[in-house]
């Protein structure tokens, strides 16, 4: 029987209108299906089913989406993820609600990877008003820590504290204007690393597609920082070979989090490569894809087929 594939990809980066059309044509050529353009972010939940207008998303066979669900606006309670969740009992969703919830939150992602035995940087979750815990973590992490936004990106807002004074004062400063007073902060050990070996790997399903390196372009000399999104299209990024150790960790990390399209930032420390960041929308840079001979349309079709 003809399959019904829901599809949601907005124009962005390599995904021009023509390329999106090409993906859908490739899908129809390889699967006996109707491709239905429908954006779950316009949806609502009625009892246990998801709807967009009068389309019931639960009637689909597979739903593919790759876009943003605005984690920094919605934080943990994300309407869009509830809509996805409502369709998941009936539909194979590419990029499930739970895997998206995890990947959007650096704390949940780190913990998922740690529990899977993967090499993730040391981290802690501490109440902002718990000065004793902040000081204790600071000492355990050898007096060099990062305060990292759980729902952030582009290196923005990551503060490095190498004294307890800077750590506590930064947190107090944040609390002085925060509307809510109860905040749970992600604190990480700053791992000394060789930034020339920084590498980010893009994984689709169980396959590591390619990796890129980024140059230091922001004002910081210890983090990959691009607040003005100068390298949004990755023109300054370089396609690099994936070391075996990195490939194995990236593939295992994809499996642990379960998101079909995902990327991981690795730093090279004294103890080898460590994951410090999990990306729900990894950089799909045209020149890297070309160099690595990756056909993204075909990879997306492969993902859909794997769910049928
Ligand atoms: N625990 C860490 N130790 C050392 N450097 C880190 C650590 N975490 C992040 N960094 C550096 O800061 C950069 C930005 O942090 P990241 O977690 O990737 O956040 P973002 O989501 O903003 O990209 C990383 O790519 C890395 O260069
Ligand atoms: Mg990053």
C-alpha cells in the first residue's frame, strides 16, 4: 500500500527550495509514497492525537522533520515536542520528541552519554543559590570551570571561572536580574585541550557522515566562539578525516541519545578525545559534504526507508 510520509524542512543553508524538492522527488522515486508537507510546529494535540488543521498526523507512516524547535525559548516544556510525542505511538518519527528534548539540553545530553559509558567532559548540575555545592564542584574540578547555558549555542554565554570569586560573583550577577530565582546551573570542568584538534562530527542514523574543524574567530582564545555567526554557513570550517576513536564515540553517542540527525563537538584533552557538546542541528556545510562525497538527499531517504 502507498505510504504516507509527512515532511517538514524549511529553506535554510544547503536546503534551498530546489534541494528540498529534490529530496522529496528522491523519496517518491525510491518509496511508493505520498509526501505530505506539514509542519508539526503549527499543530495541536486533541486527546492522544496530533493535528495540523484537519490533518491527523497519526495517520502518517513516517514523519520526517529537521528544523528548530527553539529550545532557548521553550526550555524543558516545549509545545512542539508534545505534538511529536502525541504522534509517536502510531508514526515512526525521524527525530523523536525525547531525543530532541535530550539533545536540546546540554545537561541531559551529557548525562545520557556518561551513563552510556562514553567519553564526555566532567559536568555538574548545581542550584544557583547553593554556594557550598558551587564551591565544592569548583574544588573538585581543580579550580577551572565553565558556566555553560544549558540551552545555548555558538559558544555564547559560556563563562570560564578560574577563581571562586569569579564563579560566585557571576552567579550572583545572573541572579540579580533573573525573573525566577530557582535556577539549576550546568557547571563543567574546563579540560585543557588542543584547539587545533577540535573536531565536530555529523551523524545520520548509525552513520558518521563527515567531520569539520573550526578556526578561532571570536574574542576568546579557549573556546570555539562565533557570536556574530560569521561562520554560519561553515565557509571557514574545514572538512577533516574522522579519527577512528572519534567515529566510534560519535556513533555510540548517536545511539545513546537516539536522535536520527545529530552532531557532536569533541575536544582533544590529555586523556584523549572528549565530547563537550551535542548538536541537534549540526553544520551541514556544502563544501564539506562535497569533499566527503555525501549525498544528503539520499541519506535522508535512507533514514526514512530504515523506519518503514
Ligand atoms: N568542558 C570543556 N572544557 C574545555 N573546553 C570546552 C568545554 N566545553 C566547551 N568547551 C569549548 O567551548 C566551545 C563551546 O562550547 P559548546 O559546549 O560547544 O557550546 P555551544 O553549544 O555554544 O557550541 C566548545 O566547542 C569548546 O571549544
Ligand atoms: Mg558547540
